[in-house]
C-alpha cells in the first residue's frame, strides 16, 4: 500500500514537472530557429501542436487537487509575468537612456517578427509581431516559474531570471552579434534582475491572495 502511494506521488510529481516545462516551448522554438534553417513561425507552430497534445494527455493523469493547484499557479504566473516583463523593458530603457548607451535593446523586436512571418513584412508589422512574441515569452516563462517555485522565497524569481539570462547569453551573441557586447550583457543582466524581482515578489503575493479568496490552504 505504501509503495503504491509512493509510486502515485512520484508519477504526479513527474506529470507536474512536465506541465511546468510546457510553457517554455516558445523559448525552445527560438533555439530551434537559431540552430536550424526552420523559421521561427514554423517552430512555434510545431511547438504549439506538441504542447497542446502533450498538455491535454498529461492533464488527464493529474488528480483534481493537483489540477486546481496548477491552475491557480498558472493564473498567478500570467499576471506576475506580464508585470515582470514590463519591469524588464522599463529597466532596460532606463539604463540605456540614463547612461547614454549605444546598444538598442528593442531592435530585436522586428527581428523576431521577420523570423516568425517572413522578411517581406512591413517593419511596423514586424515590430508588433515581435513585441507580442517577446511578451508571450515573458509571460509563459513566468507561468513555468509559478508552477515550480511560486510558493518559495521571492528571491527564487531572481535565480530563475538569471538562468534565463545565462541561456540568452549562449544564444544571442552568435545569432545577433549584439554590439557593443559589454553593454548588451550589462543591460540584459540588470533587466533580468528587475524581471526576476517583480516575478518573485508578485507571484508570492498573488498566490496568497488567490488561495485566500478561493479558500485553499494547499
């Protein structure tokens, strides 16, 4: 009986972790695009199909209590992630404005747009599409964080963001060759710290409020 219960908990944990990994698919699509000749739009479409299929099948194997908890955390991640992404962009804008940096952090937005929908796009349309993708990433990464770490200390948000920063530093330099590189690193690093701080603080606060309003103590 005890062994069966342990196996059930282990299975639930693996399922939980898989659901937490699925929101990272939008970032994985970018890696596929950078490392292959596949367009970002095609990679996102493929990732979306996989997420929908795997997510649906995985969700069915979770007990009701786990579904409720994950749904609460996902909602918290959506809200905190949007705020954190705004903080990320505002902090980067302030840094390059105050210190008169020559690095332009928002030039990547139209690049995202062209990678998703093709190089024949109008620049304004490409910027809009790229901005949407940028915010989708910020929110989805936050959902993954909330599912995994939201109840823990706010500082885990910073650790999560620095992990994203480390991954960015392995991809962007070879793909975009940002210049000047030192400014790119400093602006990106401080931006991720702002993102992680807001994400960690608001995730804990919002999760607490959600549980109080919903009467949950799990």
